[in-house]
């Protein structure tokens, strides 16, 4: 027997740092007015499905996006999950393109930043825990672009491009009870239906 848990992975709405192309990471920057509109716009695609509950990163931009979506769908945000926090970019946070950022850059990352592998492992672990705790549930997860991208890439063993603000990414976690095997299936990426990845 196989149990399928479905996740809507939603990146938070825009912030002023997003608009200015500054690296945000784990810095707690709130939504701006554009981001609040984006959160409201995220509701229509979600209404095509039934959802059991919403969880989010504890950072305010994700938490407010989740609360705005939940209000429209009549769902409470049940938990803020620390494992869903955005990648910590260390001293690169707050910087935009330029010499100061270039000085921190090396192939595959930034000096003092959390590694991509660590972010992916943390994100996939948080999703697996949700699937284990709520088998067969349909869960909206509001988190962050890099965390979602790296988690999907790791889970699917596929290259995933940038995740846009407040768009639907629909992924299924299949758990086979007979042998404990798990598989991931991505159906929608950045609001676009996929045939396969």
C-alpha cells in the first residue's frame, strides 16, 4: 500500500529587499504591499484543490503570506517550522550585486553562508516529517525561494530553476508501506503544469 501526501510549496510574496535585488536569506524582512497583493493572488490556483492545513517558515514574510492565504481559504496556519527558514547567507545578507558581494563569492556559494546541501537536507527533512506525521494529507507550505528550489532539486534529483514569489509548486510524496521506499513527483512548477521533470 502507498500513501501519498500532497504539498503546495509557495514562496512568500515580495519584500522591499526582493524588489531591490538584495540577498535576504535568514534576515527577517517583512512583506511589502506588492507582496500582500501577490499573497492574495496565490489563492485562486490553490482553490482548485482541497487542503487540510497550512504551515510556514517562522520568518515574517512567509508567516504573513501563509496567514493571508489561510484567511481566504478558511484555513488556520497550524505551525511555524524552523526547518523551513530560508538559506542563511551569512555576511552576504543585505548585499546586492557588486564588489562587496563578489568578494564573498566562491564556486557554489558565499563565504560564511549555509551550504546548498545543508539547506536541501533541512528542507526535505521538514517535508518528510510532515508526510510522516500527516500521511495522506494535503498541506500548503509557505517558505522561501532558495529553500524550495534546493529541496525540490534534491528530492527529485533534477535541476530546478528560480522559484517565483507566491506561485504554486505542487509536489507529491509517495510512501510505500511495504518496504518504506519514498518517491517524489512534481506536477506544477511556478504555476505551470508539467508533463515530467
